[in-house]
């Protein structure tokens, strides 16, 4: 996900959510982006894999946080 060698891989917590980064993976140019959502016992997991030539880490975080906010709003 992050391509920077100086990336901070530690989780970032905001309220009750946690954003964590996995080490970069080279998909050989075959993946632009993928979003995945899954039910978990303590909430939901929203995961994103993206080409960092198309999305910066900051853009990925903004998108994930916006999706999270929408899900929470709809859940009421």
C-alpha cells in the first residue's frame, strides 16, 4: 500500500477505529485499486489495496475515513 521506504507502519487510532498499513506489494501493474469490506466480531473491516501512482497514502486514508463515516451514519 505505501511505497515509501520511510513509511510509518504503526496503527493510527481515531475514536474507535484503527488505520494500519501493510507493507507495499507489487501487483505487476494489474491492480488500480480494490476495496474490501468484511463483518468482524467487534465491527467491520474496510481494506484498500491501491497503486500509489494513482492514490497517495493520504488520499487512501481520506477515502477510507469517508467510507467509515458513511457506514456509521447509515448504521445510525
